[in-house]
């Protein structure tokens, strides 16, 4: 920024440079906060990459051992991976583009500067694509590397695959940003909530009733295996629809691996031409619709306002403006247990969450995935008969439930304190006091998340037909883990507050949020290992009491260290908080 | 310099701005007053091009804000009550960024920026990240950067929020000087004393309508009230209940004036 003598830069270049500098300094301040913790996070990231690579490599080798089938399975897995990646990237881009274009102070600022709306849209498009895609690219990097190694791919396979993926991620970004503009233009918050819930229910119903796996009959097992596989994989045929961009990517990758370079280049050109066509349209034609949508977002009356019945209902509600709201009446049930100020705080938190559309969208995505997981457990358990696998899967389920919970606590619980924002003094100066506010948030999020995790774990045990004492053991373990993960998120949220930012996803992406996620994941991995050590395996003849004691005491101590201690530190900080 | 031609803005079935027409001349200092939710901010948003009017037009130095947005924005500067600044930049870097956005020559930028930095007492903060500055200092950085390209029209919302008396004086002086040099100032405020002291003309918006426009003296005549602008304002906005209540409470302080 200090270089002199420059003539005129294009506005897009200025925006890229300024925001690049901002991001770089944010990274440096991240490092400066604690070098030790930053190093720990780097080690964690490297560890993830290495472990994920090993896991995927072994899995791919295992699958490819099936004579005649390995190739088919690996190929289908790749098609499925990229098809799901496309969907997830599109959803992620939709949410991030919406926030970035229409709920962002920089966008509003730029609309008053001598910058065309096309340029603003271009910059926001680039920013959204980076924000929405980097995590996915990071997650699939070890998988693609493992795939290449397991297939003994030549060195040039990797740069080609990277090029194909970079081309590919432009298309979900285009789709996501177009949907975001359409959504902003034609839907208000209530209409979006109704539509999102309808889509989510539809998706869950489809998974529940439309995706039952083919039942395997005994006479099929040894004969006509290919036919059987074909039937079993029939339902995944959608991933091989040639109009899907994920099909072009998968085909390009596979053809290059096979040495069919001409065919691979063809798919690369198909991707490139689509990227150029839709990218060109986005870069040159969406500035005006973006501006119109931004104007509508700020000018919105009710979508239903032109219906008379709605206006009558609203007038009727308006006449009853002094009436107590539904949530307050619901919480009044706890009058004997919860004081009025705590109830007011909880009602406020739930209302704020309910009325924030972007929070909603991401919650739906996470719970949608959870729903799919729960529903699919029933199919999975039918294949399990050996006690060894039942035992392994029960622990994997515990880990999966806890990992889902860790995502929820980091994404939604950690930013809770920061979201009080510049208004923190309102609750801080109220007679309730900040420590009580933090405690109320802790119990609200813990009870809400316990409903999900406990339900999921008990359901998983039921599906695996575990004996009741094991179900109780897992229920106890997930309860402790829920208390710990919420304590960690709430505690770190108070210790590393960010009152400047109003976007929860940006609060989470800071130092404290990353630290919370890393600690949560390490805790889950360590807990599952300790619990597996501390629980005798079914049919074990000699029980090593020392091992059992070590496992459970270790789990307890770890939970206290990562749950109770951060929460206590957070409460201490809240008690002496300076506004 | 500023022309609002029969401007209307509807939010669903609510009319937020109701057929406002107004002309503010070159070099005029115009203050707009109004109760909360009167339509002031909506009018400013249409004037600065942040939202589209339902009907009517807004012109900045002869450029239609909707039809010629870039030309209009080059002649305009807008400082909202909580301005956006890039937190990780320093004030000097932000000023440079703004200068480059307005395609200022390097030498021209240096000269103007140094003058503004000195005028707004920003020297000590130039190399510090904006995220660590107080609200008042951020406000000064925002005003200085908005003045950098010598806008023909300057729109500012609540300029005195967060400023200490010394810097509030500096801002008032700078804006008055600029308006005398030909810059049109369109100021929205709840501080009647600021409007009374600074404005050549005052407009009062109430329930989406421009209910009165004129000098302080003309407003007094229109309202049939003597004395402070507060009386004219309350009378013109027909807030009888508030007026009676506040008259009882404010009598001693009014008497001290």
C-alpha cells in the first residue's frame, strides 16, 4: 500500500490487494496471539492431512483388492465424491454469497463509491468462492492424493487433477451466487424459512423412503456378483449423469489416470468452456441484478403483504401487541426453577437465533446431514452380526456423534458471547451480571445439544442391539462429552471474544474458534480411544482392571481439563469484564 | 447540485418517503431534521444510490443517481453514522485506498491527504491499525477520506456522534469552509443546535413528507413559534404530546440559554 508512483489501478485490483493485505495481517495477528498455539494448530492440520491420507489410501487399497470389482467400486466412489462435493459447494456458496453480498458492510460501502456494481459483484464473487471452497479443497486433498497413490498415478496426474478441481469449483460458485441473488430478490426471511424447512423435510423423507438399499439374498452372494453389485449401485447412478459438472471432473481425472489423455483433455475443455461461459455471464451480467436485489433487501415489505388474509392477521396481531409471546409463555413453565432474568435471556437468545436466516441455513445443513446419518443407521446395522464389528461401530458412532456435536458447538455455541457485540454492556450492566449470562448460555446450549447427541447415541445402540448396560455406558459417555464440548466452546468464546464482527462464521474463523475446533477434535479422538481401552470387549476372558481404571479416569480428567476449566476461566473473565 | 424530484419509497404497504421534492443549490449547507422513522435515512439512501426509489429521481450535480451511477458517485461523498473502514489497514493506507478509488494523481493525493491529516489531528494515528482506534478517531478518518477527492456533494449522517467538542468544532469548521468554497452539504442530524448553527436552510421530514423547508427564521414564521429551533421543530412535526411533556422538563435549561 505504501508504494508510490502508481498510475491508476483498476478498482477490482485495488479491492483484491486491500482485502489480500487485510487477510495477511489477520493471519499474522493470529500468529502473534500465541506462537505455541499456532504451532499446535499447524501440527494438527499436518496430522489431519497425514492421517486422512493414510486412512483413504488403506481404504482404497482394500477396495481395489476385490477381483474385478475394485475398479468399479473405486470409480463409482470418485463419481459420488465429486457429485456430493458439487452439491455441498453449491449450498456453501449460496449461504456465503448471500451473507457476503447482502449482509456485508463492505458491500454497502462500495455501493457509494465510484465502483460499478459489476465490479462489486466480481469482487464478492471471488471472495465468496474462496471462503466457501477452501475448506472443501483442504478436506478432499488427502483423498485425491491417496487415490492417485493407490492407483500408482504418474506425477503429472496431480497438477492436472488440481487444475480440473480449480476449474470445477467455479461452477458451484456461479450457481450459488445466482441462487443467492434470486433468493434475495424474491424471498423474505419468513418465506425463506418456510421454503428451507420444506426442502429439508422433503430431503429427509426422500432419504427415509426413497433410498432403501437393495436387500442381498444368499444365493446372490457367490454368483452373479457383478450383477448384484450393479443392482446395489443402481441408486448411485445419478452421480454418472453426463450433464453434471462432477461427471466431467471425475471423467477427466479417471481418463487421465488411464492414459486416455485425449479423452481427459476433452472433459477438461468441457469444464473450461462451461466455466468461461457461466463465469463470463456472472462477471458481466449480474452486477445489475445484484444491485436490484440489494435494494430490495433493504426495501422489503412483507412478501405476503398483498394478501388480504395476511394483512388482517397482521392487524389482528397488532391489536394484541402487549400480549406475551409464545416463547415467554413456554418458558413460564420453568418459573419455579429459573429466575425471570435468566428466562428473559434464554428467550432472547432463541429469538435472535430463530430470526437470523443465515444461522438457519447452516443449522439446516448440519442437522440435515445428521438426519441422513440417523436414517441410514438402520440399513447399516442389518449387515452387522459379528460382535467385533458391532463393538467397533458402536465406538465409531460415539465418535461421529461427538464430532457432529463439536461442529455444532464450534459453529453456534462459541460465537454466542461475541454475538452480544457492542450491546454486551446491556446484559453486562443489567442486574443479572455477565457470569450468569454465560452460565445461562452454557446450560441452554448443553440441554439443546444433549437432546440431539443423547438421542443419536441411544438410537445407534438400539440399532446395533447392544445390551442395556452398554447403552447406559454410551449414554453416560456422550453426556459427559456434551457437557465438556459445550464448556469448552462457551469458555473459549468468553476468553477470545470478537465484538467487532457481527457475522458468526467470521467470528468462528478467528483464532479462538480455530483453537476451539482443534481442541474439540483432539478431545474426541482421545476420549474414544480412552473409552475403548476402559471398556472390556465382548467375550473377553480376562479383564485388565488397571486398563479399565486408566481409561475411565483418563477420560474423566480430560473432560474436566477441557470442559470445566475453560468454563471456569470464562466465568472468571466474565466477572471482571471491561466494556 | 442536489435535486430530489417527486421521490417516493414504499416498503410493502408502508410509504417511507412520500413525494419529496427538493433542490439544494451549489455551496449550500442543508440540514435535514425529523423524528425517528421519519424517512431521513431512506431519503439519504436513495440520494446516495444505496436503494432504488419506488418512483421519482435523485440528481447529484446534474447526474441521475440511477441512470448515471458512476458519474454521480464520483461527485459524491457519503459518511454514514457508523462508517465502514478496513480494520486491518492504517488510516494512511485507507486514505491512499480511497484516493486510488477516485483515481487521484499521486502528487495531488499526497498534498490533499497531508492537509486533511493535519486538519483532523490524525498524525499520531497514521501508522496504527484502524481496529484499535476510538469511534471518534474512526469518524475523523472517515470524514477526511470522504473529503479527499473534493466532492461536489457531501452527504453526512449524524456527523458529531463520538466526537469530542474540539474535534466536533474542527468538523463543523471544515464543512462550513468547504461549503463556502462551493461544496453542497446535506446533513442529517437529531442535534438541532448543529442544524441551527451550521445550516443555510433546514428541511423537516415527518412521516415521509417534507413538511417544511427554509431558513431558521422562515421555519419560525411557518410554525408561528418564537425562539429556539426546537420549538419550530416540535410544532411542525405536530408532536403535541411530546412537546407538552418536554416543555415541562426543558423549561429551566431553555431559560438558561
